[in-house]
């Protein structure tokens, strides 16, 4: 795969994620958009923002936002265009050696902690579907993603499996990475 094709693949995945966060649909992101997404997730799982799970999620979102904005908000206006967001995601989490584990993974762990409603270290299809609905993934794509990621057919994903899929989705340039199906098929 050429460098240009790898960049195109990353941009496509990052653009999908931009759509997850752009709560008001105005074509740019700010901290409030991310907090709105967090509030929607918490509401979907009946979790208070002040609970341990809620606090972990929202703290992770602050860390994530600060890293992306620091890497991309060149004009300092507190808003990210799609191009700035792509730059920030790549700069903060792909080209940075420790960026993903230090500033992105805490938010993803917060999401997984929220999805794992009974604390058994696994996410079942219903929990996965609720999360995907909040992220506006098409219903048929939600089911297909769960089935593809549930490689052993157990009807559950371990939190570690889900974190691996998320890591692949957000950072992998391999078009065949299993995590690429996380939010539906890539064109």
C-alpha cells in the first residue's frame, strides 16, 4: 500500500470519527461537542457524570481533547476544522510515540468501562449496539461490526479485544486490520 493510500485510509477513518463528535453538525469541533458526546453516552447507559465511570470517561475526554487541540489548533480559536482534526489525530496519536497510550487510551478505557455494565471484563452485543447507536453507526453496520470483531463467536468481546479494535481503527494503515470495521464498512 502506498503512503498516499495509507493516508487516504486514515483520513477516511478520522473523518468518520469527526462526524461522531460534531454534535451540533456545524462542521467544526470544540470541547463542548466532545462533552455532548460524553453526556449522550452516559445517558444511554444510565450513568451519572459524577459516578466513577462517568468521571473516568469525562476525564479521558478532557485529556483527549487537550492532546488533539494542542497538536492541531494552530489559530488558537478552540475549534477544529476537519483538516485540523485530521492533523491533530495524526500528530497526537499516530506520529507521537506515546501519544496514543497517554492521551487517547484513557478515553477509550473510559468508554469500555461504561460499556461493560456488569464489570465482567466483557461487552455483549446489546452494550455494543447502544454505544454504536450513540455514535450514529447504521444499525446494519453495528451488527456486522460486532459479528466481525467477535472472532470466536462467543457473543461477547473482551474489553481488551475492543480496545485493540479501537486502536487499529484509529491508527492502523493496514486496510485489512480487523478493527477497521468498528463503525461500519470503509469505502
